[in-house]
C-alpha cells in the first residue's frame, strides 16, 4: 500500500509568487487540497525541523464527505529559498493516528518565456498506508494533487 507520483506544472508568474503561495500559511490556505475543500487551519514554520500543518475541510459539494476534516502534518527537511522544499507528510485522523506516512519534494525553477516570467514547479510526493482505509486515500492522491495545483494556478492569477 504505497504510492508515489510526480507532477510538473508551469505557472505564468515569477518564482517568488509561487514560493510565497507555498510558504505563507494565509496563501497556502486559499489553494491547498482538492476541489470542494477549504482549509480552516494552516500553519507553516519555515525552517529545518519546523512544522507544516493543514486541516482540510470537505465542503457540501462533496456530498456524503461534507463536514469531514482531514488533517495533514509534516516537518521541513530541506529548504532552499525559491528553489526547493522537502517535507515529511502524514495524513492523520482527528486523534493524531497516522493514516499515511510520506514525503513531499517541491522544486521551483524560474524560467523565462519571451518577455514574461514563468515558474516550472515539479512536485514529487508519495506515501505508505498505515491503516486499511489508506488504500482509498492513496488511490486518489494524484487526482487530489492535480486539483490542488489547478487551484494554485487560479489563485496565482
């Protein structure tokens, strides 16, 4: 019960804006998670050993999942400003039990396309299921991240 995925996306904004969207908890809360999800809690302690903590809340558009809370916590392992973030990621239940244990790497590349600034983002994330229900969560991981990056693109515009 393990899965890893890599997604590459180009954003038509400078690297600084994309970096801030990942590292400022107020901005992160506005785009993180798949469609239909909001983030009532978002914390980022941007330093090696610092914590990232997000609680996703399923909205009514998700039907029977509406109202469910999905906490995620992690520890920053590597930080290269405007270049790279590496953090552990654990999907946990409301009691703090680890459901999925994984690692996420985000690479930010400043690219120039004609006269505009662009950012190529490469996200590699994966996890190992620690409980039986994690299999379904892992099955939706890539789609969830694709939707999350769609929301990030919309936020950056």
